[in-house]
C-alpha cells in the first residue's frame, strides 16, 4: 500500500480489539480535523497526508463493519487468555463463603452452620 500510514495496514487492524479500533478511529478523526484546519489556514505542508488519513479512517470503518457482519473474526482478548492460564489461589475465607453460597442456592438448612464457620 503506497499511501496511508504503515501502522494502520489491514493486517495490523485485524489484531486490534474493538476498543482499540475505536481509539484509533478517534485519533485519526482528530488528525483529519487538524489537517483540514491547517489546510484552510494555509499551513498544511503535506497535502498527501489528508488522503492517507481519510483512507485510514475508511479502513478502520471497514474492519469494524466486517466484524459486525461476521466476515472478519474478532481477535480473542490477550488479557483474558493470560488470566485464564494463571488460576487464582483462594483464601480460606473465600472457600467457606463459596460453600455458603452453594448451600444457599441448593436451599438446604445447613447454611447457618457454614456461615458460622466462615466467621
């Protein structure tokens, strides 16, 4: 791709989560606004940058729409995958409260004994 920012190539946008795509879209729109303002006041140095930013915005919109339609897969969140690998160690108090919650859900009368144990 000759024109456009190299960091917002379609392959790169595929790896972004939806929240990051929205952030990139906001940044690109702000940059486009600033470039248009510079153009109107005669301070714009590179007119090709206007075209490149417009294409970046269109590229982001395309990726978002394709994800909505199911054409392009949404990447799995990286943070959730890392958290899933590391199981949390429960404290003794947490285990007892879990048992109380399970007993409450089952409707048994043993909950008062387990609540006293949790204290």
